[in-house]
C-alpha cells in the first residue's frame, strides 16, 4: 500500500520539481546599471531603450524557448536542429549582458582609462591607446553584415588581441575584456550607416574600470 502511494506520488513530485527547475533556470533581462539617457550624447536614449528592452529581450525570450524545446525534445535529431537557435539567442544574451556593463556615462567612469594594468597591457600589445582604438575600430568596421568587435585576452599568450565575431556568436577563443556591438540596431537611429562615427563616439562611454576588472580576473 505504501509502495503504491509512493508510486502514485512520484509523478506529481516529478512535475513539481521539473516546474521549479524550469522556473529557476529561466533567463531574464538584466537591469541596466544606468538610465536609458545616461550615455547621451554618444548613444541616444531612443537607441538604448530599443536596444535593451526590445532587442535584448527578444534574445532572452528566444533562448528560454529554445532551451525548453531542447529539454522536451525526444530525439537527437530534434536536439541538433535546435543548436542554431541556442547559439544565436544564447550568444545574443551573453554578448549584450557583457555590453551593458562595458558602458558607463561619461560623467562617471565612461571614457576614462587611468594608469594601471589595463593601460599598460594595451600599450605593451598595441604600442599606444590611440593605436589600439584605431586598430579596433578598423577591424570592427570591416565586419560584413552584423557582428561584434572584441578586445580579448588570450590565455595561451597572456596578451590582449582584437577579435571579431559574426552575428551573435559569443567570444569563446578569448576572455572578453571589451565588446562593441556593430549590429545596426546599436547605432542606426543616431548614426545611420556611418559606422566610423559610432565607433569613434563609443570610446567616450566605454567602462575601462569594468574592463580592467575582467582583465585581472582573466590573468589570475
């Protein structure tokens, strides 16, 4: 009798724990650490509101849907078919979550690269900060279509390198130190098709303090 009761109870408990696990594992849109208009005049309030509340939210929704479908998929074939959705939406969520922290108002930490480990590493690996920005902007502007420009830390060489990724592919070969979104939704409302102006302006709101912290964690 007890065995029968336990058997009858198991499906309900399984559903309860499955529901709880699903609820716990849902990805959510992170809050911005500043107001939508805080990055003006370099990135407009309209762009930030659209980029964060609409585009990033879409990646979050897509990732949750793909993960739930993956968990329910009965066959390997169906799981394989979901890989592109997981990569695209998962990458979009990862990249944007890093991107928001990469930025800071110009009247706070934005644009200020003080003397310290990050500045020394940039000068060592690129010659100067201005040369680094020049190379970064050129590589990022040259991306065909949509993608991301990265300053990444190569753990094999212990050096900083400029890397680009297509679409929403996350940076896996390096530890991301600084990432810049070059999708049109990141700049078109304000800079239209002039990527160079957007890339020049964004350095005024790059959070080098956050970047230096990432470098310290990667190098240890």
